[in-house]
């Protein structure tokens, strides 16, 4: 059976699975309640990636004026390095553009080279550093923009 990746809007029923993926991926993960708040917010667009019916990734963007702030990009352990994050990001950015969002920004740990490489592939460029932005462990954040 061929794997079938589907990217769709996150629904309330998806927030628990999304929070599990976040816990696997990040030291300071969002909770199911955090995701639910964004699903219900009219200024945010959150998505899940399903592979053969299983949620294997999530991502989200918040609209601030006419700019987008990408807040989450996570793929379930065991499904990474398959292009899922790239597909989710491309889908999210295409929808943002259709909805009038121009420039997009995000923060990433300066040591997260795979993510930085992914974002660069999508047209993001590093434009600054937020010292000690992350905790557990304390680390600087690279601020990236796609303009």
C-alpha cells in the first residue's frame, strides 16, 4: 500500500494528537488546550499532516496585521526526514498567501540545523538573534523571515 499524505485544517479532535507530537519534539511543548485555543481563534490557521489516516505532523501560523508568525512545526518521531515538514510548511505558506498574509517570520533554536536548512529551502533568511530565548536548555533563537 502506498503512503498517502494529506494536509488539512486542524480540528478540535486533533489537538490531543498534536500535543503528543509536540511533547516528543520539544522541551517546552504546547498543550492540547494551547492548540484548541488556536483552532478556535479567527487570527490563526493550524494544520495537521495525516499519513494513511494517522496524524504525523502539525504546524500553525498566526496572523499579525498582514504578516504571519509561524509558531509550530513538528513531525512525529519515526516519520521525520520524509518531507512531511516541507509539505506542511509549503501548504501553510500557500494558504497564508491566498489569505493576504505577506511576510512570514519564525524563531528556531540556533542549534537546530535540520530545521534551519528546511526553512532556508522554503525561502526564509536569518535576520537576527534573540539571546537566551529558549529554556530547557537555554539557547538563542534565530529569527528568520520570508519576505
